């Protein structure tokens, strides 16, 4: 089959593309610009163009797969329609790919990628040979975001945005938490929870849900479902090589999964003890010229930020920790505004950049960034400096803020990761 993927550099679609190439299909695609992910794809033999005017879509393609962020009037989608190529969104295509497998899906507001990565390591170590699609690059998967397995197990990260996870029919679902996000897609917390209930309702008749029943949100979404519900909190927290209580809680879910699928509990804990983390999850990038340690993290939701800051403080004790946040989307920042104001406690200083406008077509309001900075300083009790763009943030950090032994915690789901890389070059 000849497959063309539009915006192939997305962390999910890139995994699908690479996996389909390993399945023997001819895969190519496009993205707006070169990135770490597109460089990986090219190195694996997948042709990636940065021309997206429709001219690169093969007229003889059998399948056109597009990122869910690609609007209907995008030139490549219009060209695929003109050529009468069968077109699917990434999650529709991934849902089709998982058909016929015993699907283990990892869902939740936060922690999906880390939990999926830990589960992948566990299942591989146990000889269960799963196929894996995960939303980050994983050192334990040779730095990849996918794995082609030889068994009927398919481990997948299942995103709730726009109810994408409804394209899966899982046998096992791990729910990390369900406190709410993506309010450009959900009308309320109740609507958000109802999406999870609908997803849990799609589990196979012999399936199971694994979650934290000590968490009120997890109890709320699992209450009354027909499947077996396994409480991961009955398993003692494992020892990990990476910091953060949130990571140990993610690992609890994986211990419960191990128990459910018959993996020896001692071996399960040994696997988790050697888990090395993943790309953009408390990832140590190196040191600046001043001698400050730079850490890159995907945290962009208040609960994630609070957990990441706490993990950094656990790991680095009394060292000065300077946070850098690139807020992700105006709508999210406004919807969770009050939660943002208090989630930076534990930092010594926060450098705030301009908001990353990931979905400008759906934004309905604009954040007053200067007031946002002032409000964070007031409620978190820390110094906050607004920098502007990423170049200005880099200049500010290098203008005397950094010293030998400091820790710089770069957070955000946008292109702020480039700043973390540049500071250590």
C-alpha cells in the first residue's frame, strides 16, 4: 500500500508512518519544517517534503493520513479529495491498524506517554513482544516512538482530545487521571468525564480498567462501568531511577498491569527500576556555558507543572531552580487560569515567554500576559520575569541570571524545546 502522511512530523503520526513502513508499506509525507522527528523519519528511509501546497501528494496513493490539526481546507487535504484518495485522520488510521489486536490503551489527562513508555519496557522485558505507539521518544525503544512486535498485543497511547480515543476497542485500559483539559474541545469537566465513560464502555467483554481508585476523578469515570476495575493503589510504590511522585504513581499502574497479565512481580519491579525516562519528560539536556543544568519537560497543564517542579526539587534539593514556561494556547491558559497561578511554588524564579498559539483557528480569547506574570508572582510567591519570544528569553537567561550549579527547568508543549537545546550547544 502507498501511504502519504500530511504533517508527518507530529509525534503520533510519525510513529504510525514508521510502523507502517516496517509493515512493508511505501510511506512518504510532508511537514511545515524540519524537526528532530522528521530527521528521524528521513534516517529510517521515509521521504519527507516541506512543500505543502498539494503538489507532493501522489495521485496513485492508496491512503492519505492527516494530522488532526490539519484543517479541511488545507491544500493537501483538498488534493487528496481531488484524487479520490481514501483519507483518514491519524487516530482513525491508528484505530484501523489496531483492529485484530489485543489493545492495551493508556489514557488520562496527564502521564500517558510516561506510563506507556514504562509499560512498553515491562512488556518487552517479559517477552510479550508488543507492538507500541507512544507520544514520545523512548530510550528503552532505541530512542523511537514506536515498536513493531510479533504478538497480538498492541500498546497504544490514547488521547482524549476531540474524543480521539473512541477509535480504539481496547481489552485493557490504564487511566492515569481525569481532572480535565482541552476545553476548546470539551464544554465542561462533566463533558470531559463523559468522554472517558464512553471510552471505558468500549472495552471488550473480558477486559479490565486499571486506575487509581484513591483519586476522586478516576473513581468518577469508572463508577458503574461493566468491566473489571483494578485499583493500582493496592500496589506499593516502586523504586525508580527518575524523580517525581507522579512518575511513581504512573509506575503503580504498570505494576497492576503486570499482575493482570501474569508478569512476575519481582521482575516487573526490576524492569521499572531501570526505566530511563523519555524525551521531553524531565530530560537532562546538558549544561550552559555558565554551568547551569538544563532540563526539558513537556509540562504545560498546571497539574503537570506542579508535579514537574516537585520532581525537580526532589532531585536537586536546595539548588536554585529557574523555570522557563511557554504557555500553550490562550484558551487553555484562560480556562485553567486560577490553577496556573499557584502551580509554580518551589521555583526560585520563573521566566515567562509569549504564549504558543498552537490552534489559532480555535482561539476565542487572548491572555493579558503581563497581568498573568503579575498574578503568578502574587499567588505563587516567586519572582516572575516576562521575556517575550524565545530569543528574548534566551538573552534574558544569559544576561546574568544563570550561575554554575543552577538548574533551568524548561517547560511547555510548543517549540520551547528548541530553547533547551540551544542553551546547551
